[in-house]
C-alpha cells in the first residue's frame, strides 16, 4: 500500500516514522540529508490536508529522556525546510504528545520527542514493544513507514505499529527499495561494488553475498588493511582486525573460485598519526612502514579504482576510501565519488549507500544529481545488500 491507497487524508491524523538520526555537533546538524530526504512524503501529506505526526529517533539514548538526544534541532531544521512550523512535543506518547496532536490543524506537522526516550521502543520483549505501538496508535488514524534508515530494526515505531494501524509505505522507502532492488536483483553488468569504512567485521555478510553477485569488488577504507594483512603484507599502525584475517583469506579464495575480481589498492597514503595535520607520504601497499598509519588509498590506487568504476554498468558504493574528513586523506574518497559521477554520465546505475559515504559526497561538494541514488540507509542499506529480511519492509508486505 502506498500513501495514495490510504484514501482522502484531509483532517486525518497520519503517523509517519522517519529516520532523522542526523550527525550533530552539539546542537548543530552537520548533514541534513536525512531530513531533506523525508520531505516528499511530508509535503505530500500536508498538501493533502493531513494532520502529520512524525516519530523518529536520534542516537542511542538509554530508554529515558536525555536532553543531549532531543529532537529540538531536527524540529527547527524540518520547519525551515518545510516552510511551516513544526510543533515539537516534549515527550513521546505522554500528555505533551496528546496535547500537541490535539492542537494540530489540517496540513500542520508535529514531531514527537525522541522515540528512544521510551525503553519499550527497542525492547526485545514483543509485549513491551506492542504496548508502545498501541500508545502511538492512539495518537493517529493511519501509519506511513518512511524511515528507510531504520527498517532493519524490529522496533515498536517501525515494526509493531504497522500491525496496529492501517499502514502504507512512504515515498522515501519506495524510492530506496526500488533503487536497491534494481542494483541487487538483476544488475546490468559489469557490476562493481566499492566497499570502505573502518571495519571488515561490519561488512562480513555483505562481502560473502557480493562474492556470489558482483563482478568486481573494490576494497578501500580502514578495512583494507585486514585484506593487505591477509595477503601477508605488514600494515604498520593501521587499523587491523586480526581476528578477521582468516575470514578475509577465505574471501580471497572464494573470489578466485567465483571469478570475482577483488581490487585492492597498490599504494597507500600513510601518516605519523591520526590527525588532519600529520606529516604524510605515499608508499607501496606492500611496504607500509612499521611506525606509520594508513589513512587513505594512494593516487595510483585512486586511478585504478576509477578505471574499474567508470566502465561498469551498475555501481554500489558503501564506505569512504579514506579519512575524507581530513583534507590530506580525502583524495581516495574524492576519486571514487568522481568515478561514480562519470559512470552515471556513461549510463551506469550508481548508488551511494551508507551514512558515511552519503555524507562524504555532500561534504566534498559533489552534486547529488551526479548519482542515480543516494541512500539514506547505513545498516539498512548494508542489510539490503546482504539479502537479509528487513522487518520494517516485510511487515508492510503483509
Ligand atoms: C542509522 O543511523 O543507521 C539508523 O538511524 C539506525 O540507527 P541505529 O543503528 O542506532 O539503530
């Protein structure tokens, strides 16, 4: 069911689950991509004259109110972007939430305070989650699931409430699922996947799955050092997950068996320390000095990666190639982003997935229009690529 299937929404109370888990510096939102991605659904609902009640989480508070995790900055930014005031309730489903909802007019928007201030949201106990879902359901007539970044969580506001209220899928979740399905179910080939980010252990399931699907797997970011170690190279003081070396050796063997090309960097930008202004140099990937830390793929690798991306017909990128937040170590990530832009221009279908790479694209100043799709999902898009069941999606499919 989509929003259009919910019938006339004028005057109806519509509960929307969004993912507003945005990066904050104090109370300043450093990347509002997730808020902007929620606008099509919210505008559609306000235009239809609905009374819109948004629920969302921010960070991982411990099941009780914690000012540090208040959605106040989000309410302010959302109001600016929507061009209407967003009324922030001071609690999740208490008196303030009820009063805020009761005062809503047609086309107006309320935001409930951080849903994770209520311990029932993330409870493993079905009955506890369902009791919160019932409390949420008291506030609304229908439910729209639009927090793609959180659909991999079996939580009250994502999963259980969809079983209590008439439920529909929002515009963002529709777009995300369409795009990710296009890339994963029957990808135009060559199909190249670029993986980065800090930990191999976060990406085990994805890598195993991609070894049966992708044509090329390009590895960068902090996780690359475990791959280099698996090849017998020294990695100095770089990030290394020693307990994953054997697993990675298995991946390298499987890749060869399945005819999947694994592309590893041939050079690395190493530094004295993890710092923006650390002295740095480029060394061969098999010659990282013992006292140095690798913080980016080198320029030769950046070219190699670009050459494997630009002629692909489907490209999925998850995880930065280096510490892009520091200018000196942003070259690899920049090159990967540019290669995706070039591939898109060549007619490829390109997806940027994962909170960090999506933020990298925006922070490094790339035009979002240069990519076919920028996913708002971090863990959710990884689990999608892994082929896992996503509770927030399957509950809507009935
Ligand atoms: C995310 O940032 O990936 C989502 O908002 C989910 O957050 P969580 O990992 O804390 O559940």
